[in-house]
C-alpha cells in the first residue's frame, strides 16, 4: 500500500480524495458541503461511479441475512419506488 507522503500533491480536495481511493488508501474525515459538491462534480466529470446492488424494500430481510453471512460484494441501495409496492 502506498504511503501518503509519496502521493502526488493534489490541486483540490476532490482530486486528493480521488487519488487516495485510486491508490487503495483509506482516508476518513469530515468535509464541508463545498468539498462534498467538489467531489461529486469531480466524479461526474470523470465518470466515477459506485458499485451498488439495488434491492427492493421487500428483500431487506434477505439483504440483512446476506450481510450477516458476509455474502455481499457491493453496498446495498434500496429502490425507493418499491416502497409503494410494500403493502
């Protein structure tokens, strides 16, 4: 894993976050709304997307069981339109 001091200097906070993610370095912390928007704009400009598994709300219990079994490759994202079918 690369050391942070060996990484190239980034011009914006969004570029820094991109470089750390691309280099398999995890950096956690708080960011302002402006920094968050910078990051979203940077990702949109460079076609960087998240890998997610979209599930309907009806499968939430199955998703939870999969989490307990460590049978999850991506983050789960609930399809909110399935809420109207949840009755």
